[in-house]
């Protein structure tokens, strides 16, 4: 952060009970359990209470992260920000200058310090500010110069929770730069601050259906906006949304498009499913339904992910989970979903995907 704004920057503080919390100006402390730092704990011993940022895997310097990749037999990771208590919490800052500086400070740290230790194994995604299209484009271009491999949005580039014509300037820039746009779990329909309960995902249905529930609305709305006809080379990634639900929604979109295409205000050139298979990637963690229905989704559209270090991960035994899920999948298809599709999307060294085949 610039020196004149540093006192207003978000920071980690120690609570009276010894736990850690994130403090953002004008907001109550958000305890570290909200970060959902479960990696390495068992199902029987894990609960999001009393967590500190220095007693868990996944939190620390990049050298630690590389060692943890080795422990999990991973070649590389794509690194997403925690949208809940990162960008979402930052947006509660009242001063837009402080807010934009916070986003820039995160991107600088990620691109210049963290990923720089091993750019072929630490694949960073930049954060885009939630203010306006001009700010969004400026940060997109900056992230590209930093060497980050994509950007993560929680609202549309205009700062709104729905697509607007003014967003097209951002999509045009992203397409021209060859930068994939990512939505991590959901798009924010209304910008609200997270509740400082100290417990993340305190309902079973919230834990189980979070990403898919939101993307059932987000994906059709984006496709129906006609954006893929205007920017056919732009890649979109639905992250942590799962994928088992995708064949159903594509079938329904195609059917409703076919029945109503003569009067719909947006005249799509192709059935909606064409745009998904051409322009989208979806990541999943434990999703046997997606793997079983991979042909209906598109093997080239699927990317396995770990959710590391959050509660959905199996670190340091990801190989065991992957082996069980991909047991009857041909090696070449497994290699694409576990490595090859990501290698192609992010322009990485393809040795990782070849090793996966072997």
C-alpha cells in the first residue's frame, strides 16, 4: 500500500481469545475461521473455530506452498483469492482510493513477490476492482503486465450485479489481451459484507450447493446476453461451481432458445450449448456426476481442482481422491481434466500433462 494509505489498509489482528481476524476500516473484525482453513485436518477433528493463520497449511510464504504441492503430488496450482473475505470485504471500504489501492497491493504482492518464486507452479489470478469499467480495464492491463495468467471478477466490470452494454469495453480488452475471466463461486448480485459470525458455511445446503446454485443463474444470463457472439475468442471460467448440473441447464437453454428464438430480443447465432463448449471452462472438486457425464459436458471444458486449503480439499491425499473419481476414465481424458486443459488455458509447460498420462 502507498505509505499515506497504509494505516487504512486491511490487516490481520490478534483477538483477545488468541485467534486471528481480518480488520477492515469501519467494519468489525472478521475471525480467521471465516477463511475456512481446513487443509490437513480430518473430518472428525475439523471445525472452523479457534483457527489462526499460522497453524494451517496453505498460509505462508510461496516456498511453503511449493513444499505442500510436492506433498500432494501436484505439479502446479492456479491461485484464487478468497472472494468472501478478500475482495468482498475490501469493497466495504468507504474511500475508493483506499479500496483501489488495496486491490493493487494484492495484485502487486501476488505478481511480484509470491508467484515470482516459481511462475510455472504458482499461477496467479489478479483481482479486478468493483468500481467502474475504466478502473476494471486499467487493472486488467496492469495484471497482464505483472504476468498474472487471468483475472477474477465478483461483479460485472461496470460494478453491477448484472451484464450491461458498458461491460463490453472490458470484454473487448480481455479478449485482445488473451486473458481468461474467472468467476469464483458466484457473481455478487448485490454487494453486501459477509456476516462476522466466525463460522463459514454454517448450513449443510450452503456447503453443498453454493457454487452450483449461483451459476445456474449466472451462466445462462451471460450466454443469453449475446456476449459470446461479440467476443468469440474470450474464455470464461466458472470456478468452484461443480459441473454435474451443466448438461441439464444446457439442454434447457437449447430447448427454450429453439422455442422462442423468433421473438427473443437477443438473437444468438448458435444454440446456447455451443457457446458453453466453445467459451467456457468449469472446475470441480468431488463431482462423480460430472466425470460420469463428461462427454455431455465436454472433456475439454472440465478442470479438476482441489479447493486447497479449504474444507473441500483432500490435501495431502488428493491423488487418492482423484484416483477414486477417475477410476474408469481413459488416461488421455483424465490427463486433460487434471492437467492438460489448464496447461492449454494458461499457456503452461506441457510436461505436467504428459507426466499425468504416464
